[in-house]
C-alpha cells in the first residue's frame, strides 16, 4: 500500500518523540546545573555595579535643577516649573488593604 505524501511511518514518529524527550531531559539537567553559576555571576555583577551607581547618583545630585539649562527649552521648563505647585498627597491604598487595616486597628483597640 502506498503512503500518502506528508505522512511518516509510525516508527519515525516514535523515534522523534523519544529524541525530543531525551533532549528535554538533557536540557533540564543542564539548566539546573548551570543555575548556581548564573546566580553567582549575577551577584558578582551586582556588587561591581554598586560603585558605579553611587557615582552616578552623586553626579545626578550635583546636576542643576533645570536639566534644560543652556538649551532652547530652558524658558519652557522654567515656566512649567513655576506653574506647577506641589500636589497634595493622595492615599492610593487598595480598598481591601484599608479594610484589613481597619480590622486590625479595631482588634487592637478591643484588647485590654
């Protein structure tokens, strides 16, 4: 009996499935063994970044208040800065957290 184009014999399908399973197991073991080294590398890189970020913060704190000083946008920025007044603080606590906080405050008041 002739086979239709695009279909493969059952034997090849099982072989492909077996190879995929073996590849998945090998990759899982390889990634699991590689994870500690990646975490150690991330720790070293983060420790090396600390002095760089400190100097960057120091430079940012020394930066003038108007970042557009000496540019055509300087006047526009100073107008916007003069027009903006500090906004009042808004409580953005989610409602379920407010209920939990109220419950704990009520419970603490009930205790002798």
